[in-house]
């Protein structure tokens, strides 16, 4: 018989009082993980304090797929930690010459994840160091028209800028 080992989400220990604060802390850590060359990301959870209406926010251990574009956040596919609810994800967009014009935009793949999971997406663009928030319940996914030099048009969104990483720019 095979021993079934249930994969569990590794949580960063510190709780945050708001989702935005958890995202900023997570993205600061994810920016260091990225070293400007690979995407890194996390899942963000909400914990409702028992016997209270107080909500706290935690994030999962930083993950990377070691690729400049795209990160598979395995925590998103795992059951949330006990008494927690998955509410958001956060990831880095690196700033390389080939993606610089698109770094501030949530990709089609990014918004599909948030639409499907009914979660908020946070993304830090390492070209500007801005933190962007996309909430499928409130924001359009296609409010900006992007013109590729090929003439092909794409509609994407930057969501809303909700903060800034406050680090020196990390780019190659
Ligand atoms: Zn992205």
C-alpha cells in the first residue's frame, strides 16, 4: 500500500491586519526571490478569529518556477490551512527588455485564475515597483488597449495601483 502524504501549505508565520498589507509584505519577499529574473508568488489567506469578527491575513511560503514569465503557485491548488479561506494571490512581474511594456498589466492567464477562483490578484511590477490589485468582482479585465508593433491588439488591465514596494528598482 502506498503511503499517502497530504501536501500542506507552508505558511509565513506573521499575521497582517489587512489583505493589502499581507500582499505588500509577500511581494517584498517575492521581489527578493525574483532577483529581477524569475517570477515568484504566494497565496494569501484570511483567518477569522474565533469568537470575534476580527480578520487576519497570512501568506504561503514564496514559490518560484524559475522562469522569467509565469509562476505556478502550488498553494493555490491545495486545501487552505485549517480555519482559513483563500482570498488572494500575489506575484512578481520581472522587468526585462522583452516584457517592459507589458509588465504593469495583469496577463490574460493572471485574470483567468482570479476569475475562476473568485480571488483578488496582486502583482508587483519591478519596472515601476508599483503594487497592482485586480479584483474580478470590481474591476474590468480588459479596460486598456495594448498595441503590439505587429498591429495585433490585446485588451488587458493594470487593475489599481495600491502601493509601492519601496525598494530600489530590480531590473536587468
Ligand atoms: Zn502575471
